[in-house]
C-alpha cells in the first residue's frame, strides 16, 4: 500500500497544525483568531493535540501546554458529563491532579435530573450511569479514562507513575492491572505521595523507560 501511504503523507502536510498559540495566549481554535460567540462552549476539540494525541506535553512543548491551560481556564469547568470528563483528561495530561479531581467530584455528584442540560451538567444516577443529563455513557468511559491518566501516563515516550495525583489521594494507595502503551501492565503502591513498590509486567521482558518519584530511568519489565 505504498501508493496510498505516499498519498496520505502528502495530504497530512496540508492539514493545519494542531497547536497554534493565538494573540490571547491560548491554543487557537480556528485558522484565524475569530471572536468567540460562546467562550465557555462545552466543546474543546482544538486541544486534540493534548488528548488523545501526544502532540502537546509539558515536557516537550511547554509553551503549548501553558496555552492549553489558558484555553481551559477560559472554557471553564461546566458542561454535560462528557465535556467534564474530557476536561478532566486534559488537566490530567497537564499534570494538575487537584483540578482533575475537582472535575471527577463534579461528574460523580448524585442527581436524578433527566432534562437536557448543555451547561452546568454532570452527575451520576443511583445506578452509577453518568448523567449528561440525560444519560451519557461518554461520561462513564471518559471519567474512567481520566482516573487512569491521573495514575499513569505513557504517551510521551516513557511510563510515568502518579503523574497527576490529587492531594486527596496522596496519603496511601494501591492499584493493580493498569495498562501502559507497549502492552505493559503496572502494579504499584504509594505512601505520602511517593511510590514505595511497583512492578512492570509484559508478555516477554523488555527494556522500558519509567519515571518514578520524579526520576526518569530505564529498567526491564518482568514476564507476565
């Protein structure tokens, strides 16, 4: 399929970049810095480079990461459950665990509302299905993914343990079976915000870069 690949490579070059800092210091949403009719709109699709992609990271593109923060500050935390979950994922990628935790609490607040709410929505029904409202499975899946991103991240070329830990979780905790890119399985324990025990498992032993308690090092995974 080399012909198709070559064609796609040419077309990719025609796409606008995913991260352009506008005159106001935020990630620019459109090709030009148009005035926003709704600055707190629930969609933040122009931060695709931050999540789910890995084009914007605090380590490799700090200026774009700061611009993404400004974008999120202006957009605000309100929205239906899927939007709250997305913002939780964005703040996790920006390593702000307390802001991500605030959004998690918002998406988990009890509600019985079933009216369509595009503004200050969120919440969960008694059966733990996410309320948009009404029901939105995106909120359940997105919040679950957000919790995972708070505990481990592996999109920037290394596995980082506890990259976006909120103060509320720092004292003590344990998690097993989290998956990282490259088909690695992570088990770990922490106390007072520090990893005290961890293991990296994979189908066969492999060298892997890992960031533990702020230190980046290379190790070899254990066989599953």
